[in-house]
């Protein structure tokens, strides 16, 4: 829309000024709505960050087994709870069970099954033959 079209659309200057004022008011109203929405979004993000614990904390390493991951997550949640309130007897027993599980997992001999699953059969045979043929 150019100036010629606008001047043809409005016969008098008063109509053009009213149209201009209405546009200005609409722009101001929309700018205020946008600003309030941005403030509300920022506030909600802040509330979310402060109230909801992270699902997987940074200090929780990715574990090899599901059991280890579950035990670590549950211990983390129980730790958070213990910072606020005293643990019940049942929760204390769960802490003991999860700790025992992690100790057993960490003390168990590590297997190379995960690496072996990713290797091709030829590579496994070559590796096995090189182990057998090497003098110790």
C-alpha cells in the first residue's frame, strides 16, 4: 500500500489521522502484550528451574547397566529428600540396598562383552589368534 492509495482511501485528513491513531494504538497494545508475555515466560522458566530437580544430575555418570542407573537415580532422589526431611526406616533400608547394589556392581569383574558385540567375527578371530600366538 503506497501513499497514493492511502490518500484515495480517505477523503479527509481527519479520517486519515483517525486511521493513523488507531494503528498506533494497536501497535502499542500489541507491544505491551508481547512484553507481558515475555515477562511471564521468563518468570515461569525461573519457577521451573527452581522447583523441579533435574532428571539426571550432571554428577550422575551414564552407567553401563540399567540396574546401576536406577540405583544411582534413586540414591540421588533419596539424598534430595534427606536434605529436607529425615528419612523413614523404609527409605533408609532402600538407601542401604541401593548402596549395596552399587558396591557389588563396582566390585564385580568387568567383562569385555560390550566391546566384543561391536566387533566383526573376523576381527574377533584375529584378536584371539594374536593373543594365543604372543609369548608371555
